[in-house]
């Protein structure tokens, strides 16, 4: 049995269970032979002492030797481990394991997957030689296998690629390739492979032992880091660092970002940890691309303000807590045109962040080097986004306070910042330009309500703007409540800007059919597990706020721990962390 526990990127941590033993994933299999002694104590072994391949969990290990073999997972007869020209066109099942090949029929895989907890992708190493084919096949196979089985790719793991492979959804690796390359005197670290030994303080190097022991130890410690990075939600950033060690890895990640956005987006949480976007690869991060897409597809500006002010981002987040945005706020206030002004922050790699979305993930969660210089692809991205944005959201006037006119190529706007946007001169220009709209034609009356509508649409999809229409905000940050007709519908999270629905708010979502999880007829105690889920809206992502419905009645609200598809498909694992229950 396999169960996912935490998810980040397309990777997950989980456990593979055999009777009373379990093994944490992602995991590294060590070759069990007299010739190769790994530089670490393995959690799981592979051997072929009887001429056939087995994976087994050791009961206990001493001196690098297994004393008592644990429970076996036999490989089917024609398994491709470590490599065979034979390739499975049909899934080869033996007990709970199954060998598949790049050409195995996807329907056949889907038909056996409920009985299988470990899929082994044959010819992985051949496949790996062609980056495009490798990525395409992996995404296709991972989809066919589903969420409830582990995937093992024999013979591909190295210390510098194992983060990327785990991020893409591979759960099990081995030391085979490291053994092969160690024989050719390659010295491996997470920074890549060299034919010259670097200084290293690991136990194997200290004892001047075989290079294989160093290399397996490097792979093992990298894998342990990967587990941690998945658990704390920073695996994508980690993968971007590691990819820089080899053109091959950049090739794989780029292809994945460019051609498998849907595969990744479905698995990417909507809330995660802070990260740094220091490489160009961050432009293609699926959670960042999703933010940009949702600005165009879901977001609509508040109705009242009709003058767009484009502002630069700040290093400090949320933007409004920074010194520069304090200056901008004062300039807007002094103009007395506030009700007509809509502030949108222009930033890379995120694109456009309307002021009322500045708490949403990842708007207050990313760090970038602030150089004031835009790369060509960033300019193109922002210019395109802006043009689309103003086509959808109508303003009568646009003020560009970025201190840069290049980004607005082809867009009619009044520039107020010359050089530094926070200089006295620039700020005075801004106030003066805005003051032209201080005619008292608009007021603040509906602003809070319009902002809630905009936030709801961004978070739940366009239909939510109708559900959350006519609401007011009450209380002060960080305890802001969303209220309509004296009924509290939600609170606003300071951590990620999202509306956190109460039972009444969840009922509205359920009525509209968005972010709904329907459950079997049982009494819920504590959190909701996937086994109790009947169906879930496919747009639900990890971290989303959802309504839980039983027999047509909204019984709870909570935070999704799986995507809608995963909780519908799965029979194990926590699906929803329950926040409120109906009485
Ligand atoms: Zn070493």
C-alpha cells in the first residue's frame, strides 16, 4: 500500500507499507551485493542473489550487511532492472508491483492500478537520454498510474538530478547509475560530476575509501534534503538551483514548464512557503504562471475606481508595508483622488498584482534581486500581460509610476516618475497627476465590497464574484471579517490573503457548485480522509478553501490537503483539514 503525505511541486513524500513495516518515500534503494557497499545505511535494498530481482525492506542492518531480510517485493520475470532490451508493452504484474514501459498501453495501466502500489518504469535510463521524450513519458505515465501508487525509475538517479526527478513525481530511486559511473572514476556531488576529486569531509573521503562510497553517500544525503524540501514546500526553488549544475537538467525543467503546465499546475499547492526567484527558470514556475493566468481569467477590477496607477514592487512584502509604498500611499492621499485610483503593482516574475491581492500567495512570498534591470523575456511578459489586462479591465486613464516607459510599449499612459519613483520630484508629479481626478465624482462607499468581490473571483473563480457580492469588511487587520446582512461569511487570512469561509460562506460555495467536496453518509470526527470522499470539484488545489457537503447539506468547511482529482481517486490519506463544522 502506498500513501502520499505531503505535496510540493509535483513531488510528494509518502509511505510504502508492507504488513507491519513501512518505508518513507522518496527513497533510495541500495544494491545488496558483496562488491558494492553503500556509503549509507539503506532503508530498502535490491538484490538478485537467486538470479531474480527483489526489493526488500531490511528488518535490521548491521555493519552494512542485512542480517534478517524483511518483506520482499518481487519483480516480475522480465523486469528491466538494470537494463534489458525487452520492453513491456503490457503491464507485467506480480503481486502488488508492476513493470511498465514507455509504450505500455495507458488504459491497461489504469485498469490494474488499484491493485498496484509500486510501478517500475522500464528502460528509464534509455529514456533519460532524450530529455523531451523523458519528460513527456514521465508526465504521461504518472497521470496513468494515478496518485495512489509509487513510481520507481531504475538506473537514473545521480546526486544532482534526484531533486528534479522527485519534483517531477518519481518516488523511488537506486544506486545503479552511481555504481556504473563510480567505476569510471566520476566524483559526484549535488553540484554535478567531475573526474577530479574535490575536497570532501564525508566519512568515506575522510577514511580515504572507495569513490563509490562517497558517491552513494552524496546521493543519499541529497535525497534526504529532497524529502525535507518537499515537506517544507521549497522543492521548486531547490530544483532551480540544482538544475543550474547541468544543461541537461535545465533542458528537462524548461521542457516540463513549457509543455506540461497542466500536469504541474494540477499538483501545485495554491499556498506555499516563501521562496527566492533568483534564476530565469522562476519565470516558468507553475504557481507563478497560474497567478498570471488567473489575473486575466478570473480577476476583475473593483467597479468604482477608473484611474489605473502602475507602481513598482518593493523588496519588503507585503508591498504596502515597505517604505516606498508608504510614500506612494501618501502621494495618493494628498491628491484627494483616492476613490478613483486603482493601484496595480508591476513585478517580475509575477506580472501584475492589484493592491487588494497583495497578500495572496505568492505575491508576499517571493524575493527577487532588485536591480532595476529587466531582461528581454520579462519585458515581453509584462507588456503582453498589461495589454491583455487593460483590454479586460477598463480605465479612463493610466498613470505609469514605474520610472520606466519600455514596459508600456504601445500602451497610452502618463509617466510621472522620472528616474527614481520615490524621489521628491516623482512623488510630486504623481500627486499632481492624480489631483486632476479629485473631482469628488466617486466615493469610498462600495470599495470594500468591490474588493471582496475581486478577491473572491480570483480565489474561487468568476462565479464567486456573484456569491460574495454586497459584503462589508469589519474589524481590523489581522482580524478582518467579511459580513453581509449581519451574517459572517468569511475571515481574511493575513498569511495568504484568502477568504476563509465560515459555514455560511461555505454554503454559498456549495450552492454555486465551486470548491465543493461531497462525502459519504457518515459522522465526521476530526479531519476528513479521502476514503470518505464521494466526489470533489476538479478545480480544487492543495491549500484551497472548500465546502464539505453531505446529503445536500453543508456540514463543514476546511482546507484541501489534496487536489480535487486526488481526493476523488484516493482511498487513503487526509483530504481536508476541517476548520469549521456545522452544529
Ligand atoms: Zn566524500
